[in-house]
């Protein structure tokens, strides 16, 4: 705008010179007018520069297997930061969500998968969008292809119901003890690994520590539940005396006075690195990227540490108060790279145990 005004003034002044109309009063008036116009232009540009950028809006569709004790504190923080972006949540077991994403791949219904072992993402790379998040550099492990993004480190513990098993002397201290025939009638709660990410982490960890014969012996003593939530509740509600639970929820239940006790098995602790990823072809791609950066941010991981009591995958975060450093436990490293391999062997072990 300033440039156009300058050209116009040059033309006017040129005409004045040619016609001889260049008195001192006229020149003075013209200069004053030019200065005033320039000031107005500068003021308008300054005002425009101060106008806030348009706030992101719309929605983002989150597929997650996490319960409200995890999601609600984080959604509350999201609403503070992005009040105009609505979250639509679809909750189910991680395995079921992955099957849904695969079925919807030509017309995605979700934008982000929040949760699930990195193992699941590695097994299904074509279902996820590559995104190089600015937060990835802070994580304990990273996907070089940027399809999955580390979120939390989640150990699983044995959980007992203290109303059904009253003496600590009777608590199982190892995974090996769970194959003892004494558990055959009361049954140990286990989540179906084809539907539950926690169940998958448990099964592949135990098979890695021992073998599939061990898993078959364990299944003689188990009741298989369709989800991790159902497995957790079965022990808390005294349906089963023993089961498994993610460390964070078990710790919170124990501290809040629920009749449960968590036990880190002495022979090995199963665990997984939970991840999150953007669904390939997400319809709300910009908001999906915002949510992913948000969920990996230090602000969210502070909530994870202080409220949710989960172990952050960020290298700049300490364990939640009350939890030991992971070096205190014998973590089981998985020997498996394929989800299908784990599920095929589990199905064979289950069929053999049920004969």
C-alpha cells in the first residue's frame, strides 16, 4: 500500500512541475498529506499484525483402549489449550481398534490411535501416517519411520484380591508359581491377547521368559476375559483371586484402599512401551497432528506423572512418586517380532489346554 501511494504522489508532483503549479503553500500541503497517509498506513499494518491468528477448531476422533482414569485428566488439559476442538472418543480393546482401523482403511473413521504396544504398530505400518513430531527427540525410543511415537513405559504386575487370599504367605511371588495346579479351580484372570494390548504384552513376555509349554500350563489355570478392563475388575471385584494389572492402576487401587495387592514377579516383569500414532488418511489431519504433539508434550507427561501415575517415556521425567526405578525389576525382553506369531501360538496353547 505504501508503494502504490508513493507512485501516485510522484505522478502528481510530476504533473505539477510540468504545469508550473508548484507554489510553497501547495508543496507544504502535499507533504503534510503524504505524511498523514503514511502514518495511517503504518498504523493499519501494525493493528493487523497484532490481530491473533485464527484458533484451531473442528474435531479430532481418538481411538483408545485407555479408561477414564487415564483419559479424563488429559482431556481436561486439552480443553484448556484447544477449547474449539472437540474430542470424539471411541473406546475398545486395542486389538479390536486395530482391526477396526484396518477395516476402515479406505474410509478412516478415526484420526489417532492412542495407546497400544509399539509391537502392534510395527506389525501394521501401512495403517499409520508418518509424522515427525517435535517431541520425539525427548523419548526413550523412537520409530525411524515416524509411524509410532513412544508414550509411556508400562510394566504389568500380578494382582491378588486380599479378601480371597488373606495371607501374604499365599501370594504368588513369581510367574512360574501361576502354573501350580492349586490355581486350577479358582482360576487366574487373563485378558485375551487378540483383543487386549495388555493381554498381548503379558503373553509374549511370559512366552519369552519361558516358552509356549509354560503358557499352555498357565492356561490350564486361567479364565480368559475379552478385555483388560474385565480382567482387572475380575480380581478387584473378587470374581478371581489372582490376575494381572498395569502397574499404574494397580498402584492407585491399592493406595486408595481397594482390596488388592500388586506384586512384581521375582522371575521377570512383563512390560510394554505404549505408543500413539496418526491413522493413515485421517480426515482431521491437522488436528490429529496437534493432538499427537500435545499427548507427547511435557505438560501432559507431568499429568501422567502426578495424577495418572504412569511412567513417562520421556527421558526428562522421573518415575511417579511411590514407584521404584525400573532398574529395581527384572524386565522381560520380548523374543517376538510378529503379533501373528504370538497369537497363532497362543491359540494352539489355548486349544491344547481346553482339551
